[in-house]
């Protein structure tokens, strides 16, 4: 039998402490996510409503098929920066007329939907996801273009947005633009480079330069409607394929366009009736990860609550026990799972991972990485035992694997262990974090301690006395800085993940991701892993 047996005791004091710590982090997360939902604030939301317009998320809700989920991506983008949380754009994956689509929507309550540097990063990440998974994209446009005070950070890289649209179209991935309001200057190229364009009558304004700029550049007098209004583009320029009476009509027409795409997934979805739910309550995921990440936890308890029927066929269970590997199904999709058990990766774990990744590629099975690692083991014994070449073997396998990868940061994800477990730099199709996660080059205490040792040795080499009081203050400052920069909201704000999620939503989120992944064809590597140093 390969059904996992759980030893988790929800009645224990330890479980209660873990759950309480996780719920406290979820409260903090909810507070920050509410800032993104608030957009530009009550004043600008009400101004938008008075103009008879819908909010960005309301537009998305009306676009989607009824009672279907929306997987929002990067909701905390720009957190901790000088720009509003959410980066004045909503991105995500949803189902329109039975078709999984990538959806982007400008938030016009935040500086008129103008793009800032974080808007670009968020849009680029959304494109990466859409392109890799061959998802048709729908762009709900209402933006004044670049946020001019930050143009120096937007103008040069921003041109890639238009390149991405044309590359998607060239790859046969449909692109749809629905213009609700301003789409000016560079933003005019979004409808200009989309396959299908819908504009709202008397609302949409699409021009390279508005009346003031035209006046300054050419001396010509013009008005919004004759220069770039929806009706002009529908009747005269031909830029608009469809003219909508209002926002609701525009969204109805967008749904109709998608219904006519003749778009099919590469792989058939599993029959949901045949999919067995986990045998253990997903609510119990709140009490598994300790508040102190120095304490280990058994990732099998997590696996048992996210995979179908809690059925997990473990691979090499007696070898390299600090890394749990095995086969399972999730919402009917086959997956290979790599999960850190005791934090540290030794040579055995690294070799086991490399073999397992090769097997998954031979069988064309996507891989799921569940992070809780402090990195690869250090020390004389382990260096002499080949930890560098064995860690490199694992990283080599991850780097050259061609099956889709999914990553979830549950606890620690430090050092090269973050790389070996397919961190952001290794291009997982999707990467999410739990509120308990932390990621950095190393733990705060270790990093501060290393700096202290180096400074002490430097002083000794120069024959100078060492100020222990200043050292203690420096260590405390560094620990505080690294701790704050390791937290999931900080990392999510910089788009190092695709969102911080409630642990109880993990199975659902991964199921949505796997469904999106199976829209595009993929094939595992049959060799081509480069040289493994043996």
C-alpha cells in the first residue's frame, strides 16, 4: 500500500502552536493583500464608479465563466516599494468559454492605470506564464501609458511588452484586447498588436499622441473622438474589430471572440469524478510547519494532504532520507515530488534527486518541488566527500530538465539549496510561497556571524583591537535586515514568486497550475544533461 499514514496530532500543544503562528502570518498577509484590492483608494474608486465604469476585478469576474476560479498572480507586486501594492495591474489565469486564458487588467484607480517599473515586471512575468503554457491572453485595457516621472525606468524595457504580443501571435497563441478607456502613447500598441480588438463606444481612446501632444508637435487642432475614439477606429482606421455599446457589451463580445477561437488543450483533462480527495483534512496544513524553521517537520504530512487519495509511491525511501522523492497524482495529473525533510541536502540526497529528475524526464512527468532547505551541507568531511560535485549534479539535472516544474516554498529555502530545488532563477512554470517561508543566501544568524568572523580576522591581521560592542550592534542590525528581506511578502513584492498562498489552498492552486500546464505540449529531456561529475 502506498497511501500515506499520518502521525499528525491536531489535539497536541505543538500542533496548536504551529497553527496559531500560521494564522497570525495569514492575518498579516490579508492586511497587505487588502491594499492591492483597494486600488487607488476610496476617493478614486468612487470617482471611477461615478463615471459609470467597472473596477478591474469586476471586469474580470464578468469575463470569466460563472462559478469558475481565478488564479490571481503576483498580487503583492511592488510591496515595500514607493509604488502601490499590486503595481496598478491585475494578472491571473481564468476560464472563458471553457478556455483557460491569461488575463491582465489595468487598474485605472491607481494613477489612471499608468505603468510603473513594477507594472512592467508583473506584465513580463504574466507573459512568461502565458507563453510557456500557450494560454490565449485577454488584455483589459485602461491606462494612460507610462507613469512619466519614472519614464527612465520604463521606456527602454517597456518596449518588450509589444514584442511579447507579436511573438505570442506568431506562435499561434491568440491575443485579445478590450479597450475600456485610455490606451495612449506606447499603450496604443497593445490593441495595435493584438489579434482581436474590442473598443467601448464613447469611452475608448486610442492614439499615439493626444490632442495636446498633437498641438505641440504639428499645430493641428483635434479632439479625442476624431483623433482616437472607438467609433473612429471602428469606422475609419479599422483598428477596432468590434464596437461595444458599454463595458458589459464589451465583455460579452470578448467571450464571443474566445468561443470562436477553435482553441483546444494539448492534453485532455482528467475526469474529475475519478479523482480521489486526500484522506486527511487540508485544514490541518495550518499546523504542520513550526513557527521556528530551525525545527524540522515531515513533508509527507503535507504531501498526504495535497495529493489524490493521499497516495504517494516513495522512491528510494531508505537512501538520502533528508530528501523525500516519489510519485503521486494531483487532481488526476501525474507528478513527481521532491520535498525536503530535514533541511540539509547531503551528497546522497543530491544524487538521489538527479536520478529522480532523470526518471521524470524519461516518463514525461511534471515535477513538484516542496522547499524546506538550509542548503547543501558544509564542512571538511562533506567537502572531501564531494558535496560540491554532487550538489552540482542535482543543479545540473534541474537546469536541463524539460518537464514542467512547480515549486512551493513551505519553510526555509536558503543558499544553493534554493537553486537545487528549482527556485525562481531556474524557471519553474509556477512558484508560490506559504506565509511561513523564508529565502536568502543563508539564515540571518549565520550571515551576521560570518560577517563578524571576517571583520574580527581582518582586525587581528592588522594588529588592531576589536570592538565587541560595535560587533554586537552590527550583528543585530544585519540579522534584522536579512530577516526582513527573507520574508515572503518582501520576496513576493519583487516578483520572486507568483504569490503567497494560504496552505489550505495549495492543492487547488497546484491543480489550476497543472491544468494550465497541460494546455501546451511538453517532452522530457532524453539526455542532454551535460557532464555529471561522478
